């Protein structure tokens, strides 16, 4: 988009905001990767089919001159149950890094967070790390999807800025790293079950982050950028450790959103806060490539994460489920959302995957569906180097949907479409009648409800190549290469 069109579009958005006379604060997905909240679509410590386990490295950067307190929350991949959270204090221009590793060599061991970073956290992270927990899906919280700690081995991560502070006065100065020691001034004053923080200011964004999926033993490594949500809240929303707030449905979240699609800007008003967040990542179709080359023994996985799904799917199958999601939680199958999947090879030949192409699948589950909050699609063509069971070919995911493409196709691209009843017209996700649709050319503003179809999804494709020509002394070299590429999307918003 050239500078003139960009300036005209921003002016149009401003005009649209002025029509209803509301504040201009509205959540949006920042195209520059800076925000108040970050969504990391996937973490894993699962073992690949060759027995080598993944580690996941995460980073978050504070690009501002303010001290910030950030809620860091890991959610397991089946139903988004919290498995670990803590409060992180970022001093000005600070970077925090951590790694999720297997707690032991057992496939049933939990994930474990370790870090050598000295930035203040509440509670303090022990030198040996801290294991992920199953408290919110076991005992009285049992949801029928399994209570074992192995469920914590894959999922996704969210970080939400709760407040900012002047870095020169208490408590903001307590997290500032001293030039003499390189350590924060007084982390202990920021730790405890109850922490009173004076001088809280509204969050102002400027956070960015990355995730790295690395399999040290086989030499595979792939990285991605966290999805950044800006203008999430205009008031402080600090919470002590010990509960699942703030989250994307908290009352402090702005009930308005801005989405730019095509030559239109949609300034949408919502009753529920989670709808505002969901609208910024609503997509009708997901598009990406696949590589399954026999010569390089290549595999391809697509990560598909629905970071707000748990706010809509609250109960058993077809009860306590709200649009845009269609199916409730079944203890055996999960909450399955139907899809179609059309693949093309590099010579433009295309074919739609039929229900029989999705195999194997959980008993009773729809043939073509994504059933978990964070699902990994394992794309296969039936060749000898392809996986055949319920473990994905690249990431070793157990929250997997296998899909078979034409056996003669070693590479190409695919188009996934969400087809659940509530994901399509005339249901979708409907904004309030006070919303505005601003058209750039010709410039015009229409006030009225909007309908977003599809589902709120984020993710990426990850692929591997194996160099079979290397000569390795005593097996001490790796010839596996990995890359990750964010999905491309289609949006359907009316009018």
C-alpha cells in the first residue's frame, strides 16, 4: 500500500470513529509486531517419532522506557487449561528469555520452564526450573480429556501487559537492572501472594516476542514471531498470581476492535470482550504450503491454535457453546470444528480432501475436523518416510489431525476452510449496530452491525528437510533442517 493510500485509510478510520463519538481506543492486531498482549501459537516438549524431544525457547522484549508487569501464562493444547502462570517485571529496554523442556526423559513427564534470566518474576523461578501443573484439569476439574501431566507437553502461551510504571520511582525502579551488578534493584519487594503496587499506569504496548522450536539431537530448529495485539486495554488490570486473570474476556479489555481488510476498515463494537479480541484474528480460510519430498524425507505440520476458543466452548457436546464455534466439548473427541481442505501441487493440479482422506482419527470424531484448542495438522502423502499413526511428522504432536493429499504430490499448497454451522453466514460473529464500516475508495462510512465468518485462529507451517549425503563421524552430526512460516489467511466480513 503506498503512502497516500495508507494516509487516506487512516483518515477514513478516524472519520469512522468520529461518527459514533466514541473513544478511539480499540484492540487491533499490530502489523509491526508490537503490542500489549502477545500470543505464541505453540510450545512443545513432545518427542519426535525418532525419540528426540523438542525444547521451546521464548523471548519477550520491552521496547519502551517504562517498567512493565506482564502476566505470562502457558495453556495446554487440548482445552486451554492453564498449566503455569506468573508475573514478569520488565525494566526499560529489557529482554526476558525462558525455555520449556521435558521434566524427564519419560513421555509422560510434564513440561518444565527453566530460565537463566535475572528479570524479576513473582514467584521467583527456581534455578532447577518449575514443572507445569495439571490442577485445572484433574480432580474436581476433570474435563474427561485426560488428567495426566503428559497433557502439559504441548500447547500455547499468552503474555498480557497488566500495567506500566515510571522506572525512576517505586515500584518501577525496583525492577530496574543496576549498572554495577546487572541485577534488578529489589525483586523480593515485588514477590508474594499479595503485592500492592502503587503508581500504576495504563498499559501502553511496545512488547514483541519470538518462539523457537528446537530439537537438539536431530538438529532441527524453527522460529516464529508472536502475534501482537495492541490497544487491548486503556486502564491498569494488575492481578496477583494465583488465578486466570486477566485474560481476553476480562472487564478491562476494550469492547471495540479495528480490523482492516481489503479496502475497508471495520470499527466494531461488541457486548463481550472476547469478541473484540477474536475479531482481530477471525479468518474464513487458512492458506499455506507443504513439502513432502521423498529425496529429502521431508514432512510438513500446520499449527492451528484458537486462543479464545475456551471462552466460547464451556460444556459438553452442543451445549454451552457459542458462535462462532459450533460444537461443544466431548470427553472422547474434544470440541471438533469441521473443515474442508483443498490441496494443489506446484503444477496447479488441485483436489479436495474427502472425509476418508483424514485418517486415522479419534473414534466418533467428524472425519474432517480440528478438535483441540491447539491442533497440529500432519500433512501426508502415503510415501515410505511419512508417519502413519497419531503422532505428527515434524513436531511429534499428540494433538494431531492427519490429512492425506494425493500420493503423487510431493509439494504444493493447500486452502483450509472452516465449515461449522456457526462459523458461516448467517451466524458468524456479529458486532453491535453501532459499529462502522469505512470504505476507502470511494470514501464512505456506513453504520451498522457487521458479520465476521470463520474462526479466530493463529499459527504457522513448519517443514523439515533431511540431508542424506552427509558423512558423519561416529554419528556426531545432524543433517535435519527446519523452517516455520506464518499462515496466510482469507477474511469474510460483511457488509
